[in-house]
C-alpha cells in the first residue's frame, strides 16, 4: 500500500490509499463517513448527514471567488464487493490490498474500489487544498450507489445550494459524459417442489468459472458470457441425457455485475457420471470457442459434494430451466443516433436457491424510460407464464443530455486548451447518480468524468496512474475558471 503514496498527485493517492484501508461495501459506509468527518473537522469545514445517510461537506470560496457559480463535487462512498473464489476475504472487515502494477493500480484478488474511491479521493483533495482557487464547494458523498442508489434516491431539496454538479464517476479519461441510462430491478421467485434423492445417487457440484464478468452497464455491449446462462445450458443438455437431479443454485452476485461464476448442486445416477463429465468438457470447449474474443477461458467442472436431503422434482426443474433459457440477457437495442451506444439491455444477474424458491434478480437499463419499462414488462410476463411471482424493485431515472449547457462549453474549452484536443462527449449505458440527483435539483447543469478504469465490478479492476494525475490537473483548471453567476 505504501507504493501508492509515492504516486502523483500525492494528495489524491494518499486519500485513496487510506480509503483502501477502510472496508466499505454497499450498506457499510460508516468507516468512510467517520474518516471524512474527521478530515472536515480538522480543516474547520461544516458538514451534515442528510436523512438518507449522505454526507455533505462545505468549503467556502477562496477570496475573490465568492460571486462565482457554486459547485457540487459528487462521488459515492461504497464499492462493489467482488473477489476471486479461492480468496479468503471479508469485505466488511478486511482492507483492500492495492498495489502498483506498471502503469496501473490494482488489487490482489478483489475489486480495487477505484469505482468510486478515486472520485471520493479527488473531492477530499479539493477540500484539503490550500493553493487552489475555487468558488464555494459542496462535496456530496453518497451511500449505497452500487446496490440501489438509495443515497441519491433519498436526497432531498434544500440541502445543497450549488449551481453546477461535477460527478467524478466515469471511467474513460478524455470523455465528458452528459447523459446516462435509467434502470429498474426485477425480482422473481420461482416456487419449487422437492422429493427425496435416489439412495445410490452421487452428489456433485457443477461449477462454471473462468469468466471475466464486468459492469452490467458499461461492459454489456462487449457480449461477455453470463455464468447463469452457461450453467442453465448445461442443465438443459443434462436433462436430455437423463439421470440428473438439481439440489440448489448459486449463480452471480450483484445485479450490476455480469455473472462471473455459478455453482449448481446436483445428484447424478452413477451410470451417468461419465456422460456428465463428457458434457462438461464438451460445453467448456464450445463456449470457449463461442466467447473466444471476450471470455477465452470458460470452464465447466464437476466436483464431489455432500449428499442432500432433497432434490427438485423433474417438473419443477424443467419449468425453471425453460424460463431461464427464454429470459433475454444482454443488449436489447442500440441508440439510433449514436450507433455504438446501447439504448436498452438487461443483465440476468443472480439465480440463487432461497428456501422453497429459486430467486432470480435482473437489472434492466435504458436511456428511454418507456423502453426500460417495455423490456421489464416483457420479462415479467415471461416468468409469470412459468408460475413465478415477479416484483419490480428499485428504479431510477436516466439523465437527458443538455448539449448547450454552459458547464459543458466551459469544460470542452478548457480540455482543448490544456491537452490540445477536444474531449469526447458521451452518453453512458449505466446508471449514474446524475440522473437521480438532477431530478431533485433540476436547475443543475451536470458533467461526469474521471480517469481510465478497466474491469470495474470485478477482481480485474485497475486504475490508470497517469490518467489520475491528468484528471486532477483538469479538475483544478475547471474549478479555477468557474464563471460569475448571471
């Protein structure tokens, strides 16, 4: 971790290094709140926690900047908790083991938390700076962005006075984001019936692994394999072979992460073991070829397991696998005016046994609210036809681009002046908090940007070192050139 403190800009990396020491998965942000509150107290800045649990720290304008547009700098305190299967790591108690790997910072076996630790670290660095000129700054640190956006959704009018919002939570340096997709969570419970397993059956774990996973919004266009879909494909072919019973499912982890692995507990007739081993090898080879460009190491393995007390009936299992097979997953449509940007998609994120049900969790996204609802309703109808209970959970609005905003014009011009080229202007197929926050404070002009981060929401996450310095220098220039209020 000491390596990070040697990087530039040192103030940003020092804060990020400290954040890595603080466990902060979604719903467990208190350690970060305590850290930021202490810093604010040490600096003599006012702070408050709103009813939703978000933390707001206010820094007065530097002399001569009092009449400038007020700026809200925003980032979220929580991180996605993903780790390698063989790693013993508790995200609620253990620090992130971050280290320098060439031109990048990454972590050993877990998500790095640069999403959104780098954004939070930059906000803290603005608070700490004694040399930067800036208008009045309000740093808004939200909770639980990665698991429902409850912090942003709970924000109320009247807590912030700023005119413009700068969100530091996108992952491609050189891109200014001016719009995002909205989303809706879909929760499905498929009822099960059980019977006793055959006395001579063999208990087996069927494990799907070797997949890259990734962010279910940012990476959905890459066409990566979904572990739940692959596990289901195995079961469908195994049912044709016969001699197989299913005990339980545990596939995927978070609704905003493409499933990297899945485990299904089985009981197999002894005379079908060799056929199942052959099927696992055949499908591993098939999917490795099919996903060669995106997931070249797909593997399906079988391992001995403990004998269960009950297994699903054949009728239950056929109903379940046929529903999962029919469920859409991935890109549904593209934005016609911007052909390389996804308009609507869904992620078959979680398939897990839950008592007498299998619980399926899906995240639907779209930059068009009606299309998000259309896809969600199609999925609801599909599962209801398979004797399932379907409920819609958290939903959040998208962020409509405002191409003529003064903040965008300012930031485009400053980027051109500082780096000699125009920034890209993008709409992201992911749920940025800007969409939610802008609905509460509709007068805000908003931009989101950040350094290059790859592999977010997976243990492959890494953050480009040079880009952090570049983004920090750019942020300083933006804050020093904020115009006077009209």
